[in-house]
C-alpha cells in the first residue's frame, strides 16, 4: 500500500564517486534523533494508539497519512546511503570472479562507519552517523492529541535544522538531493501540524508556531520542488483512506509566506517519484562461493514463471 518497489518518492542523481564517509553523514537522517526513523516511529505509534479515531478523524487521518509518507522517506535516505557507498551507476555487475589477494578492501578500515561495510556490505541501517542505534526511547505517544501534535511540530522543525546541517557537510549531488527534497517535505509536515493545532486551539500559527526560518528558495536543490508546488501538497497513499485530512490541509489555507503562493491541496495519490538505482553486485565482497551467473539464471526462470 505504502511503497512501490520500483519507485522512490523523488529522483536521486547518481553519485559522482564512491564515498562511504558521505554515506555515513547521510546516516544521520536515518537513525539520528531527528531522523526519518524517528518521524516514522513517532507517527506510527501515535496513529496506532490514537484515541477517538472516529470522532477525531481529520486529525487521525493527518497523522496516519504523514506516517505513510515517512516510510517512503526512510526508503529514500536508505537508498541515498547505499548509493553513496556503492558509487556511480554501472551498466553491469562486477565480473571476473572474486580476488581476495592484496586486501582489496583495505581502504574500508578507515571509513567512519566501518561496520556498514563489514556487516552490511555498504547498505544502510537504523543508526546515526556515529553508528548509535535508533531506539524506541525516541518515540513520544502521550495519548493527548494536542501534546502529540506539538511534539510532532517540534520534531519536524528539529529535523529541518538537522537536514540543513547534514546538507552543509555534503558536496555530492546524491546526498544534497536527499536533503533538498526532505527540507521541502519537512516544511509541509511542520506546517500541517501547526494548522492542526490552529484548528484545535485557535492559536495564530504565525505568532505561536512560526515555521523555522530556513528559506527554501535559498537552497538550490529545493527550487524545482517549489516550482512544481510540492510545498503545497500532501499526498494520499491509499485510494480509500486519508481523505479527511483535507479539512486541515485545504479549505482555502495558503502556502507559507516566503514560499511560492497558492492554496494547499491534498493530492489523490502518491508522489510521482523517481527511479530506483541498481546497486552493483560485488563478487569480491561475497567471496569465495558466490556464483552470480547461476543466481541470475535462477532469477530469470522465476521471473518467467511469474508472468
Ligand atoms: Mn520525513
Ligand atoms: Mn516529516
């Protein structure tokens, strides 16, 4: 329902070079205090625990729909991490078999998250940039919708600062694109939680809950998302559900001052998204018994049987 296996929520450019340390920096957006595991985990349990679901349907629908989006963000950052550890897109997998003479992975001793190579072959994990595990202590679910919405507003604002800092450490286009897209989406989520609080409490969000001052227009990677109106959209990830959030994100509410103007809208469907890059099969990291040709043959047979 939530994830399509051949699409990411946005298109990521291929990395210019293999850069496991940049992958480590990006890990902060996965398992850091304000990372995607945190937004997903918080909203997931708040949505499961939500009280008076039927009577408070628009609020429940909002939290649940943002949960669905956050799952896609976990995937997007994971993919960015794995791409940076993998290097530029290649046409095929490594051939010529495994060669373990001469310490082919000696350089991996010196990368920041050596475990990401040793245990995970360059994949992503729910840890921060210092390899500390994301954990359940980062989940807040109080049973009080106002407190939870305020917490979520804080989480999104913190996440945007966090992403800006990671962005400022990266030169590679893959990592910068991940940050640029998520800065825009984080702004939408902070705005949505502020509007929900405005509905319940009557608070003037421009005075009480100003969205943190990170002007999206100053970040080049954000520009195309502003041009296409991503800052005004929330998505429905299921054809049957989430409709009621339009009462909060809609109803004539407008884009934030400073962003391109226009009305807030709920889009009937997921973001158009972008392709998933193929990571390179690396025989030498799976030595000595890996026989890729045989596995590809088996996969090909299974694929045909499935059609
Ligand atoms: Mn997110
Ligand atoms: Mn978010």
